[in-house]
């Protein structure tokens, strides 16, 4: 199964990734072809090379179209998130299982025809199983389920919004996963996301939110993410097409 990794905030590269070729598709879209611990994989930085794109300017549709053109069948991704739960503190890894969509844009590959895509299982059961089994094998602490709230950004949320999202059943909040999940499902690509809690949501702590704090926590989590994804890629090699 040909796989790709979409690297979110703080994930321009991964430990153990050996670059073989860099494709500059546009000024904002770079695709790195290489191997992670000896396993072939494509790496697509979500925010562009050097993290230059804010979340509302990411061309998610183009990203997914490119991955489809490259023959990608499975996407593993990272997401920096705020926690809506005081017990999920910075550094917690969460395997997303569902989402609430509060974006203000319709993301679809079907603008000219009527297609209603099923989302009874928002994230790939196959990839979720592979990631859970890999985490157990490697002793990596991973919350097995989590509801992701997708906000449009680029600002952080207000205390009242955080309270509302928690009341609606959200566990973590971010700005980018839902468009990818929708578009990958429409493109027939398996998709799963591991979120990294980088901060408590606004109002759940006395600290003001900052992007520097987010990138610092992500940097500390990247080696563990690399181990998890490398092990998952090993398992996916045995999955029949």
C-alpha cells in the first residue's frame, strides 16, 4: 500500500527520513519523496516548506489531488491541537475517531455532480487499527479515540467557544484535519490522524496561547511520532491492494 505522511505544524521532516527527491509543484506545495527507516513514503508539509502558509490559505484540495496523482492509497498525518479536556495535557497523543466541522468553507471534489459521501466512520478503520496495534507494540501511549473540532482559524478560540465545543462532545480542537479527511475520503484514500495536544484550550489554564508553545511541544513529540508512523508503514506493507 503506497503511503504518504502529511506533516502538520512542527513536522517539516521526521527523524529517520532519508530524502531522495524533492518535487516543487508550486511555490506553496513541496513534496518530499524518500524513505522512513527504510520504508518508502511521501512527505507533504501541510503548511508549505518552512511553514509559510496559515491554515485558511492551505489548498487542501490540491494537496489531495496531488497525492491521488502520485498513486497514494493511505495517508497518515499529524495535527497540533488544543485540548478541551483538562486531563489531556500537553504531549498527549490522540488517535482521532470522529469530528465536528465548524469550518466555513465547503471542501469537496464534486462541484459539478451530486455526490453525498458516507461519514459513519470519519477516519479509516484500517489505518486506525494499524496505528493502535503499532502503538501497543512499541509501548507508545496513545489515546484510542478522540473527537476533533475543526475551527477555521487562524485565531485561537475564546473561552466561551471552548466551553461550547466541550459541551457538544469535542475532545481536541484544531484547524486543518477535517478538509483533509473529507477530500481523502472522496478520493478513495485511507486517512488517519494522530493529534498532539500542545496546549489546554483557552480558559482551561491561566496561560495565554502562543504559536511558539505549540511548536515547542510538537518538536518534543516528533521522535515518538516518527517511531509510530515507521512501525505503521511496516504493517501497511503487508496489506493487500
